[in-house]
């Protein structure tokens, strides 16, 4: 399973770690020198969650980043999951001629 959030679509990103040595010029040294550059990855904090969606009347399993969880707390599960395309919107019930 890949480490990608289903709502924000954020995944693992590549970056670098720069190793430096020396004393800064402002502290009386000759300046910092780069002694090595190493590739590294920045990983998204994803968690599998089972969220209750009242509009559907059921639970939905999703893999979310912690940022997406905060968005769901703020805006509501149904609204966020529909916009992300994780679930389909519920069709409003139309009245039959007998009900009218």
C-alpha cells in the first residue's frame, strides 16, 4: 500500500539533507562549508480510519493524512469525501405522485 492520502492526494516527497561544518562569519569564523548532501524522503503521516458518514448511514474506510482529518473535523465527513471523489453524492429522494 502506498503512503498517499485519499483526500489531499499528498504522498512521499523527495528532498536533501545538507551537512555543514565550520563557524559562522558572524561568530568570528570563516563561514560554513557544505561537507555532504544526502538524499532523503519526507513522509506523509497517513492513518487508516473508519469514519461514520450520517448522510449515507454507514461507515467508510479511508486512508487519511492528519491534515485531512482536521479538515473533516472542520467541514464534515460527507462534504470532504464527496469533493475528494472518495464517495458518490447521495441523490435526493423525489416524491411520487401518491405522496404529493
